[in-house]
C-alpha cells in the first residue's frame, strides 16, 4: 500500500484547520482556570493528594501546559517538581527514592515536569542506564504506583504527543528566537536524531506501566492552545471536586480619611519610560 501524500491540512494533526483564535482560547482558559481554583479549594478542604506526571518528547509542550495550570492557583497547594541531574549520592540510592520525597501530602497537588519515567525515556535512549536497569524499573514501577494509589494519591499520567515535523518546527523556533535559546540544550539536539529510538522506548513504557490503577493518557499537542485546553479539561474530569459555585461578595466600606494627610516625604520614584 502506497504512502499517503501529506498536505498542509494532514500534517501535524491537521494543524491549519485546528488553529484557535487567541480570544476564544483565553476565554476557554479563563473558565478552566476558575475550575482549577475550585479544585484547589476542594483539595484544601478534603486533604486530597494529587500527583500529576507530564512526559513527552522534547518540545512536546510540557512546560507551557504546566505554566497555564499553575498560573492562577496557589503555589502553597500546587507545587511543580522539575528535578535536576542526580548528585553522586542520589545516584547511589534506590532509583525512585529522590522522587518519593516530593510525593504529595494532604492538601497538595504535585506536578512532575518529567518524572521517574526519565529512566524509561531519555536515560534508556541516551545510554545513561543499562538495559537491565530499565527492565528492573519497568517491572517495579507498576507496584510503586499501586502503593501510591492505595495510599490515597490520585495519580494522573499524561504523555504529550507531537509529530516529527512539529518537533522540527519548534526546535528551529528555539534556535531563531533569542528568548527561547535557553530551552535548547546539547541533549535536545542529540535526542532529535533518535526519533524512533524514543518511539520504541515510549511503546515499551506504555506496555509495561499502563495499568488499571495508573493508566497513561495521551494528549495530541501539535496545536498547543487546543492541547492545553484538552489536558486541563481532562484533568478536571478525573478529580471528584465540587465545581466553582460563583461568588456572592460585596466590598465593605473603606474607612474615612479622618485626620490623615498625604505625606510630603521625598521618595524615589522609578523612571517611567513607558
């Protein structure tokens, strides 16, 4: 059977047709962010524990999605974990040990921007661990996640998917935009050459760790605006929180000036070039 010829509408998840006007996107996002605040209040009131894992290829949009999730909520409740390269001491520990220290306590939502699944992805593909270590990890992880869920943690795992062409476009954008160059690492460029190695690693990870108690949810993120809205909407659907009831609040009257007069103290004002 011959290869289907791509056109602009087929490529990257029907990217042209799927473009979303910013005004519509921001309106939908405002509604969902209001619901995230309602979820936050439910988490605080009930002592719920939520752990959210975001995985995907480089440029899949994990950081941008997480940014919109936490943009309007309290950092005391929503905590983002993005661990650096392990120290020599951490390398000597049980692999999952340094991640466990960040699991949520009552009244917390913890979001992992990359997680323990590094071992099944980048570490495996780039040769940072042995095949035996990867196999041991894939065998052990469902048991650890079962223990997490049994302890009362709501565990949500998202894989953000992008096409090869869209990944190329996003990497090129990082190279061309001085505001984004910090996102481009030598590891990104090495990883870019190994698309199908990552595909094999992803497939093996799904096969071993997609369980009834901790399933993987795959999100098409070729169009970032739609992807973010879909992910947040799905996240909200997986938690039994009480929807935002609306506010019935009136501002109290402000006190009268009385004997107060504006200060004549000379203060240093910043320049106002804008």
